[in-house]
């Protein structure tokens, strides 16, 4: 008697799931002012960058007085409702939405590559400057006698200690 009861319960649960799954899903109609896919890619890319900037240095972003979301709306001549409706519409179109985010991802990766290469160039430039400064210092030291080198080291040490002495005197 227990086995048929389990089968009946299982049958009822499956039937309910079947009928619940067959109900009509209301999808959003295409908005009249739908943002074009490429423009949506531009907007979402910039929003991602601005959100990253906000997370990296919120204080600096606030100091500029720029409100990221308003900036995006003005730059791309859209309003919050138009953006929300377009975003909702595309989110109900999985293939289009995935394509949009793939393009956003590719753009962000390309920007990261550019920034990484600029950073490498900047690091090389800094290293070159340090090497030149060291060569200049070495060439100055070569022409000095041992006594002058000793005096130079003492002066450097004293100049480093001087701020600490001034603070202690005040």
C-alpha cells in the first residue's frame, strides 16, 4: 500500500510541474526607443570601466564631481528608462544579450592589453632614468678623492637626519 501512495504523489508532483511549465511566459515587447546593440556595447563597456574606477578609487571619482551614470546617459543621449527597458529587452533575448556581453568582454580585454603595454613602457622609462642617474652619480664619484667621497657620504647621512633633528627641536 505504501508503494502506490509514493507513485501517486510522484505522479501529482510531475503533473503539477508539467502544467506549471506549460503556462505562457510574458515577454517584454520590443521598446520603441530600443538602444541599438552596438550602442549598448559602448554603454555597458563604459559602465564597466566607471564601476571599476569607482571600486578602485571612489574618493578620486567623487572629487571630479562626475556622476558615472548621468555621465553615460548624457554621453550616449539616453535616459534611465530607455536604458532599463533596452537592458530588460536584451536580457530576454539570450543570444543577443550574450553577443553584447562577449563584445564588451573583448573590448575590456583589448583596453587592458593597451594599459599593460603602456605600463611596461613606463616601467622601462623609469628604469632607464634610474640607470642614468646612477651612471651620473658614479661618474661624479669617480673623479672624487677618497676624502671627498667620505665627506659626501657624511653630508648625505646628515641631510637625512636633519629633518628628524628639526622635528625633535620643535
